[in-house]
């Protein structure tokens, strides 16, 4: 029998505890979490999502983006839904989310129905996760099982956006580091960036590429000239109209590999999109995703499940909000 020195045995014990604790935390999120307490939860959420997207196809992108913006700031705790208070500006009113993020009413409608049939049971954080999955599926992406059991947080601070959400001006190294800080590989970063295949953007997120790239007062030379000319027509220099939006890709309502095809053609809308071509590793992944759209959809679904586990509150942590926009009194 091999005997370990006390110090080595202590180290092994600590490592085993950390591993078991980590597995325990993740295991508290599980598929079918509500099967005994609210069996209709996913049916109700999906019904509200479908109803909303039938009226406005752009909401598929909005609800997917809501999940991303929620999870990358404070974890997947529905902090993105909380209203600002007289003493504190919430995430939803930060420059990154207002006026661009929408779809809050879809979550509200699902929550209201769930409170009638399963009062105080389903968290707003789980509703966001279900709604994001349903939106992706409605847009032609792959559906996936959503592990549930998240609890709702009680804090939302606009000041926490910086350093947690990647801006559209990031380069590949900055993107890689920010995603690594959240536990993602570079390949997963490229995979999740494909979420930009859905939706539209305000001109302010990319106008510098058209008129003053890197302070040069010139157009970004990496942009396809025909594409740049079209963007300039849609976003005249100096325009501040908040109602003007342009498609992120050539197929803004379909969850396909068009995002990667556009990047290869120098039609990536953001600097943070085109930058994926500036590294051999990420450029290869862009090309691979463009060539194998089904494979990208599988990787994207897997990455979304992983993202949905970021810094979640479980067990007795947080609360189950009665109204997703305010903490319980």
C-alpha cells in the first residue's frame, strides 16, 4: 500500500473537493428541472416566443442576444431584465443595451402566464434561456435541451458592462482574452460570434469604419468597396437617427453560416467581425464554418448550453422574481 505524506494528501483532498464542488454546482442545472413543479414551462415560453417572432422576425435575434448579454454580465441571473432605480442605472439602460436590446415584453408575457399556473416556481433567468433556444430554432438553427434551475439575481449595474461585454471595435486578441475570462476557448469565441448571423445594428456601432477608421478620416480599407458604398447610403455621415438599422448579414433572419461567408468576402459589419480574418487560427475556423454550416450549428448549440451555465445562482441563492423587472420586496 502506498502511503502519502500529509502535505501531499492534503493537496489531493483540496483538488478533489474543488472538482466535486464544481460538478455539484453544474449538476444543479439539469434538463427537466421543472418536470415535477411546472411541466408546462417550456411549452408556455415557446408559445410566447413563436407568437412574438411571427409578428416580428427580428425578435429572434433580440432574444438570443438578451441571453448573451445577461450571461456575460454577473452570470445568467436575469440581471438584464431589472429596471433602473433612482439610485442606480441598470444594465438594460447602459449604452450597450439601450436602445438596441429589445424583447423584454416576450419574457414578461411568459412570466405572467407562468405565475398563474406555477406561482413562484420558474425563474426569469430560465425563461431567458428557454426563449433564446426557441428563438434560434425558430430562425432555422438547431434546437437543444436547456439545463434549468437558475435563480434570479438582485443586482443590475450598468457600470459592469465595460470589461464584460465585447464592444464592436475589439480585435481578435481582445476578443480571445475576454471570452477566455469567461471560460471559452478561441474556437468557441468564433463559434459564438456566429450569433451575428441574426439581427440588425445601429449605424453608430460601425460608422467609424466608413468615415474615420482608426482616426484616419478615411474608410476601412478592408471593407468590400461595394458593401461600404451600400452602408454609406444607409448610414450617411453624421446621422444620429436611432431608428436607422442595417442587417448584420445578407440573411439577418436566418440562423445560417452566412455570417462567415460574408466575413470571407470582406463584408463583416463590425471591426470585431472582420478581425477574425487577421489570425491564421480564427481565419481557418471562419472558413471551416462557412464550408460546413451544419457543423457550425451543432457547435453553436453546444456553446450556447455552456454559456447558459456561466456563474449561475442555484439552490437558495438569489430569488425567484414575481416580476422580472423588479426584485421581490
